[in-house]
């Protein structure tokens, strides 16, 4: 099985996008998995979706809505319902670091559950 990761709104020329990506790298480095990260984010495209879609996971409804404007979503996908920074209760910029850690924990929990489900 191939795993890919794509953003629904990737603008690598945007300094804020680079800042967010660097923040993600810091969190992953803290947890000892930074070496598995690609060098820069990649935009979701129809070709990327067609190339690898055994399992499609989308972070939340906003991402589902954005992805649906870019690609044809498969009939079955997972909505992990993870609130991103700048959404819902995660809007206080002073708590950004704690939000990043919370999101990391939520994602790793969801990944663990997904792996358990597909090992059966």
C-alpha cells in the first residue's frame, strides 16, 4: 500500500505556509519521526488521487469541501474530524504550540486505529 499526503491549498511561495510546515517539522522532530517527512507540501491533484487511493483520509469537513472542488472523491473515505489551527476552538495564536501537539496526538491516535482496522 502506498501512502501519500496532499494539501488542498498549497502555496509554497507563501511565507505563512512555510512557517506552518516548519512548525509541523518541529513537532515531528520532537517525536522522532521527522526523517519520514517529504521536503515540502504537495498540492492535491486529480492525478495524485487516481494514482493512490486505497484509503482516503481527510482531516475534517472543511478539507472534504475543499478537496471536492479539486478532485472527485471516492465513494468511501474517512473524515477524521480533526480541528486544525485557526478553526473551531483552536484560534488563539498564543496557544499554537499546544494546538500542534494536540493535533499530533489526535492524528497518531487515528493512525493507530486505522492500522488496527486494516490488520484484521
